């Protein structure tokens, strides 16, 4: 199939790229583009060239899937871009949709650019652990200035068409960019084409500040390879001849594309898109219309969920059992909107309009006309069952009923409504209007159109949704539970909370945003402990009397973390400092539960004891069908738990470490410490993959 063709429209030669879905550049496109350029150069009757695309967008970048293949290098594509730029007849790009990465680089190699209003322009390579690799680091500063180029290449965020026009990235806007490009091409015909590479960097006088900022960013994150490469190529743009700058860019791009960091981030790019694909659901699955959303419970979580829906344009009704609760919820929502205004995300007027879509009610019946109702009361089964029964009767037929929970049995709650097909679980992360992850819990009887609707809504409110089956803690908290179990066991054995958090946060070992102890102190020790206590009391939790003994003891003595000034740490001016009381508690708990203390615990052991059981739990989650695929688990941890994207998620990291090594270390701890509670029992799936030297990331259910 031809993906790049050459034809003529009167006196204008036209290259058309047609490579659905997003016209990404892979080896075949690079080859055919070169051939199309040959055809134009052989066509002496064309006065100028227009480069345009079929489909829904101009080229949205290099083909990310091809980056891993040995036959892909940017070289041939770059040689074609250089040839395009060096031509003696002008080329103009006709732009629309998302002009990203290699797409913008193709446009910049042309001599003119015309875009439809609404077109987005960006250099998102950094989100893939890369820098632009097709002349972009040298051309963008020449077109848009060093400051704008450095910002776009560093943050990866696209800008709009008006901003691109103002920055000098494009020459004109046109409702029909194809026609606009032809008009500009005719105008430029006859005079020597203006190559982007010949332009001076317009703000080179102020390069010092920009470069200092880039250097500071690189120094602040020395474990990341991209900030340093961005600094060096931007420096090259203002200090080196163009060709030398391009050579440097090429060398850096080639190194980055082969790096584990970029492979990890590319894995996540596809993982997030894969997570939207639900077995048994397709384009033909119906979706229900949702325009009014009800939220039950005006606490921090309820108010955050309401804010997320209000921000996305939905009408929202919030109910709470008390006026004081409603007042508090309203003030949280107002605060969320005010902070969006302060950050420049919306204007005062938009915030006021957003708030106009909010209705408050003291009675559950206020949500009777909503298309979807999300119950977001405390994690208390009896309360949730009671509300579910009422909602089953109050909600209009066809309305979806969601229960927001981080651990509870969604099937029991669904049964209480007497309409389980309409019921689904949602696990929002706090603050719900900001955190990216949403776990969507598919109950045994959740109807396909209920699930399809909620997945669609998740995208509308800007969430990365991952489907989980029903089990204690779903995907994320079930794995977090074993991680916290080991963190507390290590404390009883003699590791301090700060040693553990230090290992978890250190980029040498893991690089999570926050260690488990600081996280629990921030979220509230009481919240975590109550869940564990209820789990155990419900008869399905662990029977080990020493299970998470630290958390339960801190809870009982009223040390609930940051909010009470003491938890795993003591807080001085909100800063964590080691707590002698908690250190003594660890010794007391060790004595009570017969745990042998050690003088020193190696950092490497801490990493292994926190990470490897989590990987093991993930293998069980996969084996049980709770998660559809390994990459979903990596999305949960990177989008919701602060696992570093450059590690690709816990399962990608496990493959990098080697499953055989993980299994050997699990066996080692089982042999060294005994395994009365089965914590170190390797899951059959993990052992089988390790023995077969297979990858966990590539595993698929038969
Ligand atoms: C680069 O350009 C390096 C250069 O400097 C040098 C080398 C030339 N490659 O997101 P969607 C697929 S680095 C391969 O659901 P949307 C995607 O997997 C690249 N595939 O749609 C999905 O497939 P499926 C710089 C890609 O409308 C389908 O297209 N560019 C690529 O929400 C639809 O995607 C980027 O980083 C790709 N580049 O958003 C842009 N892009 O249906 C990355 C998309 O099988 N892409 N696919 O699941 C995006 O940001 C969004 O996809 C886009 C569309 C905004 C384009």
C-alpha cells in the first residue's frame, strides 16, 4: 500500500502522506517520502511543492513502535528533510490536527507553513525520554527563538495555532490549509527558498538566562538523560554552526532511543492506550448518555470528584447528610476552582460559570434525575450498603450507580442496589480533580454499556482509567498492601522509617516520589489502619497477629501522622524528623511479635523486600484475571502511586532486573526467615516465567 504519493495540482506539486491513524513516520514512510521528493524534483513543470496529509491530522511524530526495531534510524528521514530544505523551489506544509515531534520537524524543513485554526504544535519527545531527533533542536530555536523552543522541548506540552503564529513557527492561518499552502507556495515561487537553518536565532542575546535554566533543570535531575541532552543541544543552537548542532543532536538522539529510560517511557505510551481496550467491549458496545452527575458525600473525596466533573462541563449535584458537611464540601470546591484561577488554568468568569453548574442537596432524592451517581462516603461497608439500597430505588432507570472505594467488595454493594448491571466501582485518588489515575472496578454483573460509559467519562474528565476486577484493594492497593507490610516488618527488624523512605525515594534504587512512611503520615495513619482493621475483622484479611502491627499501634495511640504532629515521623513545622517514640514502638512491637532485631539492614535488602513481593502479588493479580494485562499494572503505579515513569512501572522494572533474580531472592528470604504466612511463596506464574526466561511485561492470558 502506498502511503506517500506525489501528484500535481495545476502548477503546484503535491506530496500527500496517508498513513493512518496519525501519519506517524516509520521506515516505510521515510522511504516513500524520499521517492516522492525524487518525483517532485524530476517534475520541472511544478513551480513549488505543498506537503499535506490525508486523514485526521498532519504527521503526529515518528512511529514510536518502530523506535525499538533495529532497522529504524532517524538518518534516512533526516537526509530527506535536508534535501527538502536545500531545494531550489519552495515547499510549504499544510498543517492541521496535531503537528508533533517529527511532524513539526518535517514542517520546519519546508520553507513556509500554513495551519488550520485549532492545530496543535508540540515537541513531546521528552515524554518518551527523547529529544527531537530530526533537526528539530536546531530548527525550532531559529524559527521560534531559544526561549520558546527550550520551553516546548523541555515540557513537551503542545501550543495552539495562534501561539504558533505569534512565535513565528507558522506563517499564516487558513480555514483550508491545503488551499492556503498552495497560495503561499505560488507567492514564494520564483525567489530563492528561505531555509530555516539559515535564520539567526532571534533571541540569542538572551541565551544566557535560558541556558542557565536548562542547566539548573539538568543538575536537579542528574539521573534523567533528557534534560542534559536538551541543554547541550540548545547550547549548540546558539554556539555551533548548524551542521555541527545537527550532528550533536543525532548522536544524543541515537543514545537516548537505545536507553532503558526511553524504552520504559515508550512502553508506558502504548500501555496507557492499551488500557482503554477492554476485552468484550468494542466500538459497537452502546454507551449511555450522561450530562448530570450526582455525588453522595461532600468530604474531600466527594468534593474532588465533583470538581473533576464540573471542570469537564458536567452539571453536578452533591448531597451530604448534614448542612455542615455540605458547607465544607462547597468550600473545598470553591477552593479548588480558586486555585485553578490562581494557576492560570481558568479565568474568574469561567470559575463562576463552572460553579453555576453545581447544585447542593441534603436529601439523597436530589440525585434522582442524575444520569450517573457516584457514592463517595467513608470506607464503611455498612454505610455503603445502606446508601446503595436507597440509590437502587431513587436513581432513575438506566442511571449508573458508582461506588467510590479503595478496597471494598463492589459485588456486595452492587447486590444491595438490586440492579447490579448499573453498578460499577470507581477508585479515585485524592485530590480527585488532580490525580490522573482512575481504577474502574468491573463487578461480576456490571453491564457492558455501564463499563463502556464510565471508560468514556473517565477520558472526558481527563483521567487515565484502568479496569480492575473485584478483590481487596483492586490492583493498586492490593500491591501497596504488601509493600507497606514489608515496610513495617523492616521497622520491627531495625530499619528506620527514614532509611526505608530514603531507599524508595533514591533514584539509585527506585525513585518513587514519596516513601511509604511519609505517604501514610500524609494520607493519615488512621485512614490506613481503619481499613486494615476492618479487613481483618471481616474475616478475609491476614491472620498473622504481627501484620502491620506498627500502623495499628500508631493508630491506637492517636499518632495519625502529619495531622496530629506524630506518626511514623514527628513533625516540626510540617517537616518530618525521626520520632524516638516510634523507634521505641518498633522495638516494643518486635518483642511482642517475636521479631529478631538486627543492627543494620542493607539498603539493597530494603529494595528487594519492598519491590519483589509487589511483583509477586502482581503475578497473582494477573493469574486471577483481576488485571487484563501486565501493562495495566504499570499504568496504575505510574499514574497513581508516584512510581517513576522512567522505570516503566513495577513490572517493566521487574523484567529489567530479571525474573530469575527476583524469584531467587524471594526463595532466599523464605529460606532465611521462614515463611509461616506465605509472604515469600512465589506465585506459580512468576516462577514459570522465570524458569522459561520469559518476560512478565509480554505475558498475555491465553
Ligand atoms: C518523534 O517524533 C521523534 C522525532 O523527533 C524523530 C523521529 C522521526 N507512533 O492517542 P490516541 C497511535 S517521537 C505510533 O489514542 P488521540 C496510538 O498508539 C514522537 N503510534 O489518539 C493509537 O493506536 P491504537 C512524537 C502512534 O486522538 C492511535 O495512534 N510524537 C503515535 O487521543 C491513536 O492514538 C508523539 O509523541 C506515534 N507517534 O491522540 C505523539 N501516535 O488505536 C504521540 C499515536 O492502536 N501521540 N499513535 O491504540 C499523541 O500524543 C496522540 O496519539 C495524538 C492523538 C495527540 C497524536
